């Protein structure tokens, strides 16, 4: 079996050593080289042709984001961001994902050596997923400028039918931040409420929600415990909690739970989907997007069995075709759709529900 070749770029000799120890300790990957800065990395990429690059953000001689932007334009390859800045500066991390990084992992704040070793399994999983990922080129400057100005390039969708009883429930993991943006930006201001579970650590989901709120015609926020779920709003599960749908009389409400991780994740997509199956039934649309693993696959099947219409992102448009593949294999997806068509297909399905929307 050919091992995954990894190039580690970090200005800290300690982190480079720890990364090498973790990666070389895996049976299916090896560190082909390390670099203290992007300029050295540029030459090592030519020399070693790595399968995956791990990249710190803050380094001497060239900013990590500048290097990433040039790399994704000139030689697109799978990149996993590894940086202390991803904890404090979630905006930088989200920008890196916009530029085409596949995923990110944070450095521990204290006890760096022990902390990084604790992260070994998570880091190895992300590198494996990155090695299989479909890499996106950096967005064209004009398209990026339109999105930054709050004018997404995706066509807007008008909603011919409005009902507070309809819901859109979305789950995603690796590659999900950009996939969710592409699904949400075309939605009309009067779209049904959207609940989202995206695998993301604490401190990032709030910035993610704020970023989307500036791009979308619906309001996007981090979910709060007990708040009413309203049309024209999207609610993102906080990075430290499960998000569940519940009922309070005739109204939907959001609930947060600090129960243990499910499928190694908190928030878990399965937890959200199963709560939607229980409390929304036929009133919901379930959508599973790009991501590694199987979280959400069983929950999407539960939604389908409860009467919800369900969608899975197709393989060609996924960064990592893991969660959708598992959902499809279980029979949980009514439709398989490319990401570019997902919003239109979801809204078209909602428009057919009409009077069939029911209270449960």
C-alpha cells in the first residue's frame, strides 16, 4: 500500500517534530519533508510532490493565507490548516477554507506536546480525508468580491409558498462550510427556517454564522437554547453542543445539549436529524452534504421513514464523499443532487408540499 505523503509547514520546530511523530506513527502515511516557511515549502513541493500539505497561518517571510491563495491558483492540492491562529482568529480559518483548504485542526492552548498527541487520531483522520478530497481552485477575484459584498454569484430563488411549519435540516462536515454557503445564499428572505449541524469546534461557529449572515438574504445566527425557530432564519449548532429541534405548543424551538459526542462529534448530525424526524416528520426537508465518516446517515434515514423528503449531495460535487455515500447506501436519500442545484431542488420540493404540510 502506497503511503500518503505529507509535507508539514510550520515555523515552530516543536510543532514540526510533533506533526512528524504523529503522522509517521500512522500505518498509511508518512512525512516526506517539513518546512519552516512557505518559501522553503514551495521548493519542497516541487521536489517531493506531496499528497497533502499541512499549513500554519502565521509564519515568517510569507503569510500563510497569501501562500495558500497562490498555491490554490497555480498548483491546487489538498491543504489542512494547522495553526494556533485558528483558535483565536476564526475569521482567518474561514478565509482559508474559502480559498480552498480542505479542513483545519487547532493546536492545543496548553501542554502543547501532550495536547498534539491527543489530537493524533483527529489529525490523521483529516489528512486521510484530505488525500481523497476533490480540491477546489481559488475563487476568481470578481466572484470573491461579489460574495464579500453580499451579492452571491448564485441565482436567487423566489419562494411561491410560505409556511412556518416547513423546515430545512442540513448536516455537513469536511468541506461543509463552503457547501452550506452555496446552499444558503440563494434562499429567499421568506424561506423556511433552516437548522444546521456542521462539524466545527467551539469558537468557530459564531464567526461562521456571522460570515454567512453578511452573505445571505435570510438571517443566520448561532443557535441559542430555547429560542423559537422562525422562517427566514438559519440556526447553526454551536461548536460545543448538540442542536435539537423540539416543540413548544404549536411552535418549533431550538434546544442545545451537552450530552456526550455521537459518532465522535458534538454537534452531531444524527442527533439533529433524529430530533427533526421526531418533531417535524413530513414538514421537514433533510439535506446531507460533503463530509467524512457516517454521521447523519442513520438520522437521514430516520427522517425519510418519518415522512420527510431527503437529499444527499452527489459524489462529483463533494469535497469528501463520505457522509452522503453512507446515507445513500442505507437508502436514506430520496434524491441525489449536485451542490449547484441543491437550493433550487429543495425549494422546488417545498413548493409542492402546499397544503400537505401538517402539524405533528
